[in-house]
C-alpha cells in the first residue's frame, strides 16, 4: 500500500476568505461562504491507512526452512501509525483563481490520475453537466492525427497513463495553434515538455535538470506564488496597454488638429515649449499613475 505524506498546515489558510474578497471584488458573499465550507471539507482526513509496530524480545529468523516469511508468536505491540491523505486546500484555491482568470488547466499523469482528479473535482473543474472533469487515457491518444490530438487536448481536462512523448506532442500542437502553454514539472522525464512550453515552472526540490530548464523556480511549496506572478503580469500588461492608448490618443488628436489647421490655413495654436508642457500633463503624469495603480485582471 502506498503512503501519501500529509501536507503541512498552511499558515495562510485562515486568510483565504480575506484574500478572495480583495482580489475578487465582484464575487458575492455567498461564494465566500462556499469557499470556506469547501476548505473545511478538504481538511477532513480521508483514505486512512493504519500500521502496527511490534517487536519480539529474542532474535528469531524471519524466514522458515522453505524461505517463506514467518512471524514469531507472541509479538508485543508498540504503537499504531495512522496515515491519512487530504487534498491540499492551497492548491485547490490556486486552481480556482487560475480558472476564473481564464487559464485553461490540464492535468497529465503517467499512471493513475485519481489524486489529480480529486484535486480538480474539489476545484469544480468539471463541465456544467457533471462535477467530474473529462478524462482520457493515453491509450486512446495513440495513432491520432494532429488535429484530432489537439481537439482531444482541448476537450479533456485530465490525461492518465500518458507518456512523456504524448504530452510533449500535445504541448507542441497547442503552441502551433496559437495557445500560450505553461508547464509545471520536476522529473527528468518532464524536461522535453518544459522545453517545448512557453513558460516552464518547477519547485526547489525538483531534479537538477528541471531546475536548470525552468523559467520560474518556486522556493517553497506555496501555490499562491503563482497567483502573485500572474497578478503582477496582468497589472503590467494592463498598464502598458493603457499607456499605449494614451499615446495613440495623442497621435489621433494631433493629426486631426494638423489637418484642420492646414485646411483652414491657420497658424499652429501653440509653441514647441508649450507642447512639452502639454505632453507632460497629458502623457507622462497619467502614464506614471496608470503604472502604479493598475489593478490585475485578464484582458
């Protein structure tokens, strides 16, 4: 029986409701209550595995004459070890915010995808008619052409029993169709996939090859760091677009002014020194304000 280590208690967990209200201004109060209820449900331990430790005061062989394992009679029990698994609420919270921001999340597993499915189900990643995300096996992807494989990559959320080559091929096809692909990996088999993505992310305890390949390295097991990166990037993009609109507006009204003055055969209404002041007031100062106060959000 495999043992899954219990995730550490997040010190930021008690602030989830507050964080959600700050960065989701349009979210209703009942959604915050649902979020808190879901987190409490995730904290309940599940899939308990119990082991008993015992000893025998004398040295006895562990195998009989035929080589089969044997337990001595009269073992003295010492303790019970209880192992439980639970969904990381930090990961679920991060997945929900990424999904609400327009990020199309996919889960790839070389083996059984039950753990990934459980996390995605907790984050409500299923379709409207079902809470279970669409799942496809790597065996069903064998022999598909490029268009069919790209369609399967778009329609499904979880991919189980997929090889590294299949995942790498889907990533490459998505990029060729104009999608921006971000990959989170850490094993040596993930290196080709990370190299074909637009952005690769890994954690600090990943392999050395993954650390040297990744564009972003998470120094701690904190999924919220990805939200910080996304929000900072969104703020930068929004501010740059707003500043660009300012310059395009200036270009538009200057062009209109020049054409009107040329058509009416009038002199230019202000001097070059005055134009500098106008540019500072209408472009420079508003650009600084937009760069400092722009809020995150998808564009």
